[in-house]
C-alpha cells in the first residue's frame, strides 16, 4: 500500500519532468525520494504560476476540495509540500502514468472500442455522481481533465474551477468573469477527442468566423436556442448520440442525472455485447 503522506519535504521532492499547464498552475512529475536511492514514489505536483492573491485563494480552495474527495474515479490527493519560508505551497497528487484522456484517445483511437468508451463514460458518471452527492460542481468536465490510470480505469482531475452549491440553492450561478469553457459539452468521449471534431471548433464553424469576444456567448446561446447541437461523431452508436442529445437538453430539468446516464450506458453495453 503506497504511503499516505500528508506533508512532503521539499528537499526530497525531485523534479523529473513538466506534465502540463492548467489555468493558473503547472503540474510536474516528481519522485518523492526521502531515502535518496530512487526507490521513492512518483507523484504529480501542482504549483501556482502567478502569486496573485486571488489565484492563491482559488488554489487553497482547490486543495481543500481535492483533499476531501475519496473515490476510485477521482485523482487521489497525496499531501502538501510547503516551500522554504512557507510563502508558496505545492499540491501533491497521485501520478497517473497513462496521462490525459485527450492524449490517450488520440494515441489509441484505432484500438479503442465503443465498449471501452462506454466503460470510461460510466466511470466518469460514477465520479460525477460522487461529487454531486457532496454538492460539488466540477464546472470544467472535459476529456482534457480526465486522467487515464490504466487501460480499464479513468479518473476525474483538475478541481481548479470546482464550486460547492450552497445548501439553500439548487444550482451554481457563474459569477466571476474568468475564462469559462463555454464551448464544452458533456464528455466528448465519442468523438475520440479528434481535434477536427472539437466542440469549440465545430460551434465556431456554425456561428461563423467573424464573431469574437463577448458576442460569442450570445451567438452560442442563439444557435443552442434554435436547437443546433454538435453532430454525431463518426462510429457513434445511435443510442449513445441520443444520450448525448438528452445531456444537451435546453432546459436543465430535461437532462438525465448521472445515475440515469449509467442506466442508459448499461443498456448501450447490452447492445454492444450482442
Ligand atoms: C496541468 C496538468 N496537465 C497535464 N497533466 C498530465 C498528467 C499525466 N499524469 C498525471 N497524473 C496526475 C496529474 Cl494531476 C496530472 C497528470 N498530463 C498532461 C497534462 F497536460 C493537469 O493537471 N491536467 C488536468 C488533468 F490532470 F486532468 F489532466
């Protein structure tokens, strides 16, 4: 059983490579090697890029969020590393060797079966249902924020935009302007994350290239009001596309819950077995 460390000493955290950049942070692959013999565990370490006060507060909230989550389908929190003088801190998480779902799908798009994609989607629904039961809203569910643990297990990651729905409310209203991923729909798994079928690219094509900035959200709203939706990805089973369309219902009360989605996935899996 891997160590469940809470505090990581900076001097034993050995940088190996940079994994990627998020909204305000960077994630590196490190080996935590207190014995100094390269037998320590590999971990993913996130640190802020900017030391803007607001980002620091958001980072604290992200740490608070991920450290409260215990689910097989959510990336595991390992602990905190306080830098010298405790000025900045770093979030230590489990390292998933297969990387993000986007890169995994691009690399394996010719061998990934519909069954495998349904299994991944079902696991994401289970993770999202767990979040929902804790009244968390992820707000940035996209294949780029899903990590692949093995050929049969994916996990939800990146809780930088996650908010808690207050007890006296039923939904979360976007308040601060920040970068909202307005083009992102339900899991775009079934497009194999092909860049040509990227939700943003397809929506921009429909809206027209000469629109920019604040007008963009208005135009996106209009085409959705007129019931335009992303086309079915290639090889997407009809039942799956109808499930996606239900997730994109204009009125939120018409959209399926994550538990209902799991029933739909089970029934699609039956079809795939026959
Ligand atoms: C900014 C960081 N970007 C990347 N991370 C990794 C990664 C591989 N393996 C990993 N194991 C644990 C973690 Cl936390 C990240 C990785 N790979 C490519 C990236 F571009 C990130 O956090 N992205 C969000 C999410 F984690 F959901 F993919």
